[in-house]
C-alpha cells in the first residue's frame, strides 16, 4: 500500500542491481522514481530535466565525477534536498560531503523504514526551512496538503495543528487537538512493552536536529482503536535559526505488517526447501556469524571444527583451519559484491577431503547484507 503522495525522487547509483531494488522500494512506498543515473554527468542531466523533489546520491560513484561533485553542480542549478548513500567513505570524503549540506546520510545496508523516515524528514525539513514562521496559519498552509499524517507542536509538545490525514488517522479534528499535549491526546505506547512512551522533547534552549524515536510505537484514536505506527520527528527551524517547534510524522504500519508476514511465510517456505537439499548451504551475516545452516552443511563440516555450537563465535573462529571461511575471504564478498569460488583440501578428522566452496553475495536494495556459503565435496 502506497504511503506517499507521489513525490519525485532521483536515484544516483552506479550499481544497476542496487538501483533496481531501490526503485522497487521507493515505488512500494508510493514515490515516483524520476530516473536512475549511473554517473555524475548523467545525474546532472536528469536532475535538470526532471526537477526531482529529492535526490538519493551514492557518494562513491565511479568515473571522473563522484557523487559529491555531482551534488555541488546540481545545487548550483536548483534548490533540492539531498540524501547521501554511503558504505565505505573516509573522513576526508565525508568532510567534502558536508559542504553540500545533505539532509542526512544513509549507511548501507539500511532498512526500508530508515529509507522512508529519512526521505520524509528531508522533504519536510526542506519545506519548513524555506517556509516556517511562528504563525499557526502558516503551518496550516505548509502541512494542509501533505499526504502523510503530520502533527505540528510547540516546543512544549502541545498541538498547534493536525493535517487532514492526521485527523483521519486519530479521529480528532485539528480544533479539538490544539493546545493539548500530544502524548496525552494520543496515549502513545511502545509496541514491545506496552508502556507509556514520552516523546523526547528537548529543553527549549537546546540545539538539536533529528530526534530519534523507536520505530514501532502505537497511538490510540478518539474511538479507542490502537494503531501501530512508525514515527519520525524533527525540529522546525525558524529563518533566524532558532527552534520553533516540532513536526511529527505517523505512518500506519498495519498494511506493512501484513506484507511482512507474507514475506516471513515465503522465507520459511524457502528455508524448508533448502533444509531438504543434499547440497550444504550456510549463510553468514555482516558480523561474520552463521545465521543459518541446513542439515547438509552441519553434516559435511562436522569434522572440521571442535566447536559444538557453530553460531557462538564468528565463522573464522569456529573454522580456523578452513581458508575458504576466513575473515578476508568473507569480507572480500561484502566489499566487492561479487561471487567467489575456492577449492581446498580440508582436514576431516584423521583424514582430509577436497571441497569446493562458493561464496555468494546476498543482496538487498542498499547493498550486500550477507554471504551464502555452498560447499560441495569433490
């Protein structure tokens, strides 16, 4: 179910597979993908042609022009919010990136909720930065046409305005809500514990930007219905730089919970299939711990380690004598995103056996999230 109002987003990513998956995520969230560029020059051309509402820019573009230089040239032509995508950037590169004043950085790999939250906050903060005043009528003007449920509060957390989607979600009219503490009005609770949740409002003189909120909280509507939501929060900055209040964005996650359950069911289905294969399969996470092994993997590696628990330590520590499972071998796949194959002689109890080990990257839209190991005896 789409949650955005069709804002145009330009993707600048030189990995075409990652760009395709990111396109799918954005479309699933209801955004319009204005285009995908694989180079800095193409990014400038597409930005000029499509006039996007926001740009997702990979810092480490290949070629003569990286993402930072492309961003500088685009910003010289138009005023557009920018979010950088990055995985491995040194301090000097990040210092250069700061000069382009990005609204945030997304560190690969990232979750869909992080993507959504950062995009929405960038769009709102960009709009507020150029439009915010002290007056409630001005806030009405800014937020009245926004598709997502948004509440504006003063620095004490008392409601200044609910936009129409927020009125529809909560059952309260904006006039009913004005002046009430938003935490009391909506009875916010943490989903995990069910305990009352207080929004992290800072002191009025405190200087801060994005404010973190646990991503899964619930609110109670006027008619007593409990709605699980993803919540994001940001300061309203006045033209002079002082804090003027807060924007809170709420997204009903019930449709996504249903979709996530469907995904979990599919994962369980494929896991049962892999469990029945004769081929040995294991999966390694970014912390280098095994997160899954099928029975065939446990069987073929039984004599390779003295450890009874294959998941208690990183893979290289569990199998110190297997070069195919070394830290450098696994990290190489995370770094390059390419499959690798290796044949080696492995000690198996009192004897040895020759095996082939394939290391295959497991990709998500934001990068490589894991490595699948396929072991075959030769």
